[in-house]
C-alpha cells in the first residue's frame, strides 16, 4: 500500500453538479440518471453545499405510501436546493493522501467529500472509493 498516494488517484473527476439556483428536480434527475448519491452544489465555481439522495428521500412520501406522488411534487415545488442541502460542506484538497481522507471520513462521519484544488472543484471522493481502493490492496 502506498502511504502517500493522493486522493486525486481515486476520486471521481467528472463530477455531476448543480447550481444553488437550480431546481430540486435537477438534483433528482442527476441522481437517477447517473446512479450517484451525492451532488455538490455550486454558486458560480464555488462549492457552497452538497445534497445527497438521502436528503431527497427525506422529502418524499411516494416510496412509503401509495398514491402520494402529488404530495411529493408539492414539496419539491415549495423547497429550494439551498433549503435542503448541507451548507458549507467539508472539502479536501486533491493533494491529501488517501489515508488522511479515510481518517476524515471515519472520524467526522461523512460519506462524501468534494475535492478542491486552487479553490475549484476537481472531484468528489466517497467512502465507496476508499473501500474499493483498500480492496485492491489485498
């Protein structure tokens, strides 16, 4: 195992994002279309939040009760991305080691961290990325 391998080696580089001014439907479409669970929220080029599929699922009832699609739609129309997202998410620099990021994920109980370089989003790393890396080592 390479002790100082940077997180940039295992992060997802082509990150699906939304702008804070977008509609919640845009997040839902991205999550479904790309089979992802975390979407960084940008304001211009700055990371201002992150929204997860869990955040979206907390808003909807159709998976729990029959014939509740109308209620889901009403909720999605009433709320904005900024009201649902985690604001000012923890980010990590692309040069941090995989070990350092794994320690952050474990100790701070995050499941995904936007990766930045020179203040710009360059990727996202998830607990799944770290687990896959560890499995490759054995």
